[in-house]
C-alpha cells in the first residue's frame, strides 16, 4: 500500500509578495528547492485539483532544474468533473489521468494501485476532502515565517544571516 503525503504549498509567480518570490527575496530559494526536490524524488505521482493543475500547467513546463524536471515528469492525477485530460501532463508529455468519479473511491483505488507517495500541491479543497475521509497517511507542512505589513521588521535583514 502506498503512503500518500499531503504537501500544501503556494507559489504565486504573479504576486511578488508570496510563495517562492518571498523565499528568493530572502535568499533561501536553493534550500527550499532542495527540500522540495527530496520530497518529489520519493513521490510516485502528484494528485491535484483542476485549478491547481491549470495553474501548474501554465507555469511549470518551461521551468528548468532538477526539481522542475522531476515535477514535470511525474504522473499527474487530477480530480475534476469537468476536464477531459490533465493540462500539466499534456503540456509535458507525461502520464496523466482525470479522476472523475467519487473522490473517496477514486483516491482509495489510486492508493492501492501506486506503490509510493502521492503528493498533493495546493488543491486546498481536495486536501480538505482527503483529510475529512482519512485518506492522508502523512501531513507535511513547511513553515517559512515572513512578517508582512508596514511596521518595522522585528529583525533587520543583516541580523539573521
């Protein structure tokens, strides 16, 4: 039986105040990518909601590096009642499948079929459904503290290097 991991991340390339943009601004992108690459090396597939699949398909096929190559090459399973084929898989030429039936039945069957981690990125509604139906064997959360707002930062940038 596989041990799916639920990894919730956000990478809004269009908004410089969130996601990898913040990590890159603070000089930690290499460490972040290394951690994510290790997670994806252990993965056998990605499980996504429709909107997350569309978001990744618009941004990740053109990215380079070991992490992007691994993500683009993983099989992608997309939970959706409306799409015919996963966009990200179609854009990268890798295996992909749309899970159109009952999410609990479809994901339970996928867990039995695959031998390894199934990672979920973004897809918060899907994550909630998986958690609600006890389909998550391991929850991995990465916390990257960032203070936003107009007040002075608690630490100057040079103080925490």
